[in-house]
């Protein structure tokens, strides 16, 4: 890698990093940081259990099976049309949720729309755009582009907490709708697009179908693709499970509500540190080793959160260690997919990882909600999360050396 080559790459493509930096945290992906702020207000307003609320928040379990199709669609038509359409639908979904009037069935339907459209506003789209534009400094570019996501996670929980406290839970969803429609959507339209790759052709020389079962079977039969998907799922799943109940979990362990909201911001700041550090490291060090090391940190973090009344320092350090792992996950996974399999079907493989992530986050999020209903606390769910982090670290190490000639053409067609 030469300095001149890297400089030229940034000069040509800085806009996509800038657009992703601003927009990524304001679509559906940013909801993971703020969802715990709605748990207690919804329970107070309608008497729903925390398990019922967690079930609604994690309906991605049922919609996740279309994530690979979103990836294939993005590989086929490009990032911008899919991303901007889905951001508009996400904003509309937040408005629908705010107007369900306590009808739990309508609440669930509105969330189905949200998570289905939201898949097109996640890393499937944004990382595809960045990874396609950068090669010499791909890890750094992915890291910098994702900092905005982490910063949104730092200030949005506090902002949503204040808005809900002053104006009610509906106002919190209106705020999220405005962020998606008035900020993320126009910025994505102006700045976020990918470099087009040649479309995969079948034996007749025609583009392969989105539902081509042979392609999906080939992808799923590749053990390294499965390892990447499992590493992503076992990292992101427990993080989202913790985030989904973070506010009531921390207040239940003796922290003041305002401090608990600020700790959500602290976790997001640690995500920034994890993002930057891993982005720089994977350009220089074997990426699976980086992923393994950062995924082991939350095991210690969870141990610090297990006491019934942890000190402020224990809770803070524990959340920082968890945030570092979340910061590492998207960068490491996106880098590994591009480095091991190439870019032609990048979003399709990333979509498969999102499918695995969505199942894991749904199971973890629902488990955290029902753990409270069953045990009166969250420690059992925290222990399960620690096991998932340990499994993720092992999955990274099984990937083996980088291929000399990465590219999915060989993986799919041989």
C-alpha cells in the first residue's frame, strides 16, 4: 500500500464515507440504541409485560429471512434506490407505531413493517457502498463511516429519554421518524452509492434470479461463509439483547434513571473506540484475530454487571467492554466478507449474516424480556450472552488464512 494510492482513493470516494457517517445511525439500525427507553413507558401506558414488548421489538426473527434477498437486490440494482426507499418506509413505520393507540395487534403489524423495511437501511446497504469504493484502506474507511452510527447511539438515547419524559412515548417515535425522513434520507440520496459490479449470469448468459436456489445453496454450503455468519450472530445478538433492556436493567440494579440513560451513551462512545481501533487494525493484522480478541472483552464486561448492585464504575466499565465488541463487529465482518469472498455478491453474503444476526438478536432480545418476567432479573440472560460471545470468538479463529485471490465467482461457480 502506497501513500499516494490511499490518498487518491480517499480523494475520489470521501463522499460515500461522509454520507454513511451521517445517515447510518438514523435509520432502523439506530433503534437498537433507543428501544430500551420505550420499555417502561409502554408498560406503564398499556400494562404490557416486558416479554410482550421485547417480542414486538424483535419481530426481525420473522422478517430476517428476506435479508439475503435485500442483499441480492442491492447487488443487482445498487445501494441508493433500495436505501432511500426503505428509509422512507422506516419513517412511515415509526409514525404508524405512534398511532396504534394501545392495540397490541396493530403495534405488532406496524413493527413488522418497520423491521422489514429497516433491513434495507442497515449495514447491508451502507457497508456495501463503502467496501465497493475502497480497497487499500477498506478497514479504515469502514471504521470512519461507522463512527456516525456510534455517535447517534451516544446522543439519541438521551434525546429520546428527554422527549419521552416531556411529551410521552409517541413523541419519541415521531422523533425517530423525523431523523429518518428529514436527515438520513436526503443525505443518503446525495452521497451514498456503490461502485457497480458485473451482474452474475447463468448458463444462458442471463442475470441469475434473486431466488436462484442453487446460488443460495452454494453460499450456505461454504463453511467459511457459515463461520462468518455465526461469528456475526453470536456477537451482535447478545449486544442487542442487553441494549433492548438496558434502561430497566440498570435501574433495577440501583442506578438512577438519568444515569442509566447516560450509560447508554457511554456504551455508544465505546462503540466508536472499538470501531476506530478495529478499522485501523484489520488493515494491518489478520482480521479474524482482531475479531476474536474484541469479542472476548464482553465476557469480562458481563461479569462486572452480574452483582445485584454493581458500583457505578463496575457498570460503566462493563458496558464499555460490551460496546467495544459491538464497534468491532460490523467493521470486522464487512472487511472479512470483502477479503475472503470479493465484492460481486458482497451484499448477498452480508444479507445472510444479517439473517443470522436477526435470528440471534430476536432470540436474545425476547430472552432478556422473558428472563425478567420469569426470574425477576436479567442475570440468567446475561450469562447466556457471555456464552454467545465466547462462541463467536472461536468462530473467527476457524476462518484460516486469507485467500490469495478472493472472489465469489470461484466460490459460486466451481
